[in-house]
């Protein structure tokens, strides 16, 4: 048998009385190297060969010890621009970071596009993270910290790979243009400003830029026809330290929309700026604040019993990954009302997606029979969501295919 598994992870799609969550999980990163030396040759950045200057600039930046950064992703639409902004302090020497992430989603921004991107549908407090080498801490709204330990069990780290990847491979904080710039190979000499700044225009692989997008988009865009290279603008200061980078995704958007993603997005830009090189202090998790091991206090949503509640305030951004089981009340934002096990064989029919559709139909039936207290607080009223894992197995011979999976039916409470 040939088996293909699809794991619903990135975002749950909200529909009246019927919803399905489809996505993927990104693998975690282990063994992040320590900050690099300023230059393997000892030369100033601008005395290096042109092709090596941006890599040398990354080393020179890290050699300052610390810096403040701001990274943005701006998604334009006919109804306005949604912006994800990440700010924080990087400590290259200690391989640590303290970071805040916030979102601005204008009224009227396409709801399906916001869901696809994992953007909040309403106001959300900024998220706070603390990185120490390969481990990531997330501060919950209750003031406690969830610590995601990269040395946890393989099953756990595989499931939370996206948050562990925030501890970047080559930077204290990952998933920004800094990861792309350090590997760029300039082919044209930079423009030199009056203050000694150098401005480079470099071509980077389009796949490197789509890797900076939300996990669900990265997964869905694998088959997109995109340009091999996309221009990125990079600015270094007079000493060769990184000041900023900016990428316009316009050359990529056509291919992404052709692959069925980001259809509501008309423009997409990423920026990255660094200031205050050296002299920055990175606060860790404050002494006295409660810290909990995320592996011990979280669970898969399908493990939550019908009638029980959970909190999605985990830093993962989706209920369909891991949740924190809590008592129903002010700390809860989802409530499970049914779980479904699907195991169906189809003949002469492609079963892709049929497992989720069947689970959703069963959830709709359950919605009519479960205690009203379990679903009366659904937001929006009368809606529910479905999450889970679908596996499709095809026979090497013959027309039969089997779809199976564990799914959970739940309502969002706010």
C-alpha cells in the first residue's frame, strides 16, 4: 500500500455549521550553531570579495554582540493591508532573544485570506517570546510561561516544530530576511552613499522567500510555479553591519495564486531592520514568573474529551495542533463536543478530503444531540470547526483506496 498523510495543523477554517482545517507542520531545528566570528580572513567586510560580503556582514553584525530588530510582513488586499510586526532584542553572544509579535488586520480584510494566513479575526494582545539557544518560551495571557524544550521527545518536538524554528539556525530569532541575506551572493557592486552605507540589490531564490511565510502557505505553495530568483534590497552601514533588507513578493504572487493560495492578496512585502548594534540587554524569563514545561501541560485537541474545554493560548496560533486543557470558564476558548474516527474504503474514487468531509457531516449530526451547554457559547453562534489527521492509502493494484483519521468537533468560545 502507498500511504499519504495530511495533518490539519496550520489554520482551522470557520464556516456556518461546516468547517474543515487543513495544513501542515513544520519540522523543528536542533543544534543551532553559536554566533560566528567576524570574518574568517580578518578583513573588513568591504575588502572581502564581492560574493562574500553579505556573509561577512552577517558575521560583523553578530560580532557587535547585540541589536534591536523589527521585521514585518505586509499583506495588501482590495480592502486594506494586514501587517504582522515582530520586534525585539537579539543577543548574538548568548544566542538568545526577547521578542514581541503583533498584528493589525483592517476591518473588511478578506476573512478567508486572514484565516489562510493565521491572522487573528479580532483584537489580540501582542505575543511575547523568549529564546535561549534552541529552546523557546511563550508568555501566556495569564502571565505564565510555556517552555518549548528542543530536547523533548521526538513526537513532541515534531509536533511543535514551527515554534521551535523561531530559534533560528543562524540567528537568535529565525524566520526573517536576515536568514536569507546572509546566504545571498551579490553579482553587482553596491551603491555607496555619502555616509558610507552600501546598498545591494541581490537575487535570492523564490523558495527562500516563501519559507518566511506561515507554515500553511509554505506547504500549499510547494507546487507553485514561481520565478527562480527574486530581487531583494540590502543596506549595510559604513562598517559593513546589516541595517535593513526589503523584499517585494510581486514576482511570486502570480504563481502562489495559481497554486490556489493567497488569492485575496494583491501585494506582499517583507522588511527587516536592525538598530542599536551593541550595548543591548536581552531580558530572559523574569525570576519569579511561573514557567511550565509545554510538553507536560499541553495535549492534542483530539485527546480532549467531549464536553471538556481547552485554551489555544500556546503560541502555536491554532487550536488544531496542541492545546492546554483547562476548566471551562474564562481561560477556555474552545470546547470539544465530539470526536470521530473515520475508516472508509472507496472504489474508483479519489478519497482526498473525503475523510474530513465525512467527519464534518458526523459533527453536524452530533451538534443536534449533544447537551446544549456544550455548544451554546459558540462564536459565531451556530458554527463549529473540525480538526484532525487524514491518511489516504492506495492499493498498488486495483481501484480501491482507504481514507482514515481521527477528527475532533469543537466550537470556539471567543
